[in-house]
C-alpha cells in the first residue's frame, strides 16, 4: 500500500505520483535526513534553522586558511554532477563553489546538444548514466516534475544517488528558497526573526518558481503575512493560495505596490518570466511599470525593511537602488553559496565535523 511505503523503492511510480506532496516529501528523506531535495515541502522549521546555523558556522570557518583547508577534507571522496540544461549563472556557480569548498569533484553537463540526448536518449537514461559517475546529481531542467521522476527512478536502481532540484520548470526551486530564508533569517536577526513579518512578493508570480517555493517555506514561521502584488495576468496561482489557506497563513492579493510598501518588512521582486510565454511577445504587452522599485518606492519603504530578488533582474529594480542598505539581493547571491555548502554537508552527514571544528 502506498501509504505504508518507507522508501521510494517500495512504491510504484503511479502510486507515488498520486500521493499528496507532504507524503512524497517524507519519502525523499532517509534515516531522518534529507536525501533527495526536490520540493520546499520537505523543509520544516528545525531543519531551516539547522541549515542556517551550519551555513553561518561554515562562513566563519572559511575566513581562515586552516578553516578552508579543513572544509576541503570533508568530501574529497565524493563527486557531484551538475546537470543544467536551462540557463543559469548564480545557481550553477554557487553549487560549483559549494562543492569545491567541501573538496568535492564536479562534472558538468550544460549543453545537451553535445550529449547523447541529441541522439534521442531519454532524460531518464541520461540521468541514470550520470549516476554512474557521481555521488549526487544537481539538476536544473525546463521540464517540471523531472527531478521528482529522477529521484524515484534512481531510488529504484542499484545506484540510488541523491537528486538535488536546482530549478524545475515553472514549478519549484527549493534551494533558492533556502537561500532566501537564510537571507531573511540574517536580515531579521535583531528584529525577532522571520516570525510576524509582512513579506510582499512582486512581479511574475504566476510563473516564478522561486516565489512558489519561498511562499511554502514561509509557512514554517509564525504569524507571517504574505502579500502578492502583480498584474492580474501574472498573479499567484490558486494552488499556492490553497497551500496558504491549509496552513492558516494570512495573505493578500493585489496590484498596488505603492500602497503596500510602507507596511512591508521584506519586498521580494521578480522579473517577467517571458521564456514561458505561450504566444510570442504576450508578456511584453502587459504593463509592468507599476511593479518596479526605484527612488520613489524607496522613499515609501520602512527604514528597516529589506529588498530581495532571486536575480537575474531586468528593469524591475533600478541600479541606483543597489547602493541603498535595504537592498540585500547581492548578499543573497553569496548566501546562496554558503547555504548550499550547508545542504551538501547535511546530505553527506558531515555537519557534526563542522560543528566540532575548533581551528
Ligand atoms: C531564478 C530561476 O532560475 O528560477 N534564478 C535563480 O536561480 N536565481 C529566477 C529567474 O530566473 O528569474
């Protein structure tokens, strides 16, 4: 029976697919730790706090040569496959750097026109091949659900290496949400943490996978209010609102950024995701001019609020905003590296060594 399955190897693909997300999330873990990292629903508050604390410990250790030398001794026997068939700058580089910090070897496939996918090999067979050469597969793909399918597929082979979802279709980007949470933890460290804060999402909320994953992770905190500000065509979808209702999260949906800005503790900006347009140029016809931050919007924002963006940005945040101390999106980029080091350390069970290091 599906509900009794204790691992992905004990359940058929059809039965697995029909499980609720929370039950799927349970099957991605092994021995009480994260194994496959596929959806934001796998994280709860204790693990978010633990990963944040490990990331902060690692960044402190890494300041010293002796610390960097120690970190490199943690996983030199492990290798990572970076399978990125969609464009990526930050996620790719931060995972790559994270692997290097822990001494892992990396192999990469970014251009599938040079791989056997060009000869008609399925992605399933490609990923199965990758598992022969690596101990973890970090993957980004335009096909929503592919990371989940791969996690199930590999769990049913003799080399069940973990899959880490680095962005799947329009669906989820759980490690971006982890770095967003880590950035919020640090930003609100002296203001009582994330609990009780008002987080305002702005932009293309219908197709932004980072928003979908972060909205879910924020439900792990008490009294957080989520506000979704977008043109009607790009507004957050009902499935996310359903998740928020199910977790008794207060939320508001609207299109008036200027009105909400004075109440915001964090503003999470996003770009228009026009790569998903069904008709060429369709999102170019949407008026997004009211969903941008410049000097006028800064003037309305609280002094202790923060502005986040998963990047890349287009025109939705003026470059002049970068100099404002409330702009934390460049810090997010670096936080992304540290939290990914922490995640890999957790998956391979070396966080205890890192905690005990006394260099
Ligand atoms: C995001 C993504 O790929 O979803 N980028 C990232 O990983 N930081 C956001 C985006 O592309 O707009």
